[in-house]
C-alpha cells in the first residue's frame, strides 16, 4: 500500500452495504444504503506515474563523512602505518616493514591499488573503489549488513559477496565467517549439523566361517505355509550367501536354520577351497604333473549353543 496515495476514512458499520457477500450476509439495516464514492482507474494512474510503483519506506542517510572516515583510519593502530606511508609518500625498507602491524604491511604490499582518495584509504581495482574499513567499524558494518533494517540474515558466503564489492580489509572472509557463527538468531534457526558417515573399512577374515553376517528381511506377504520372514546369511570370507524362509524372528528359529542349512553347506565349500589351494601349490612348473598329496580336511568352527556348551573357538556373528 505504500506505493499508493490514499486517505483513511471511517465508515460506520450501519453503512456497510457493499460488504463481501461470501464473508458477510446482507442485513436488513444495510439493504439499499450506498455510500457515494469516486471511481479511480488504477491502470490509468499507473501509466501517468513517472516513478516506478515500488515501496519506499526507508531512506538511509550517510553516517560518516570523508573527514570522519579519515579520522577513524588514522586512529586505527593496525592501519595507521600504511596511512602515514601513503600520505607522506615514503618508501620503507623491508626491515622497516617488519616493524609495522601485519595489516599495514599487507596494505602496503598492494600498492598502487591501495591509495589515498580525498584523504581516505581505499583500494582501486578495475575502476572499482573499495573503502578500507578500520577495525572499529568492521563489526558494526557486519551487524548492519547482516541484521540491519534492510538485512535478511544471510549466510557467510552471501555476506562476503555483498560486502566485497564495496569494502575491503585483510581477513574479511575470516571475520565474516566468525561473526556469522556468533549470530544468536542464525544459530537458533539453523538445523542440526549433519554428521558425516563413517568410512567403510575392511573386515579382517582368514578362513571360511570366521566372520558371518546375517539379517532378517520382513514386511513380506505371508506364504501358504505361514512363512513371512527371510533370513539372509553371508560368510565374510567366501561371500557365500544363503537365504532361508522363517515363520517368526525368534533366536531359536534363526539358529536352527543356520545349523541345519548354512553350516553344512559352508563345510563343503571350505573343503573345496582348501582342496583347490593345495592342488594349485603342488602343480609342477617344469612338467605340469600333479603331486598326489593328501587333501586336508576343514572342521567347522564351534559356536556356543543355547545350553551353554561350547567347543574350541566360537564363530563371530554380526
């Protein structure tokens, strides 16, 4: 509404004869009563307007003049050395530069881009003039740009893009990121941090059935024999996979399926692996003859049963 010229007029409730029929029903008191009003064609008014129809609700005035900025820069101990060198046209030696503050040395290293314009320290590059902001005004400038009347609490990256075209000081990116993290409003509205997932690592296995993983697949339709779960068992060494249908997810049901199906099958696979490895080692490199050495047998690693009885070495499950 700020782009229109209007006057607020009070209309008594008894004269509200042109109210919206959807939000208010017609009453007997208002029937037939019409308040005289002049018609204004907003399209013709928009064509006659010279200025664009936009909201002009806030006008910012200059808070510091050139003399105030120059005084602030001369009072700043970190950049006053660079200001004095440029003002007097000196050429300090490398030993003298080491005695200056780090920011003054960095500013002097950017000459002739860093210079004095109307007694104000600025940086000029590609016909773009940037004000060298003294330390006393940097946080104030950030607060006004980040949380001022026309600000929108932008992030650190957008804040840097918004400040860099007009202002400069050594360490601008670092300071903006630090002050953005210290903003209480942004911290409250920001979601929880995303924790990175752990890196995949190899599982050390040496023999078959040394490391066995299993999982139960649920959410399946019930079969005709009342089985509605699938137990998936994988050997970590051979990557052998077996799947068994289960009527329930009880521990006793799962261990019976593993003992009756998975371990006997893996025993045969383990014997085949050891037989193949022994035969490969006994192949003669000269004549290709096979050595008739006996094939070692592989026994199942023992696991602890429900009764508590255990053999030599329990298998690892996950």
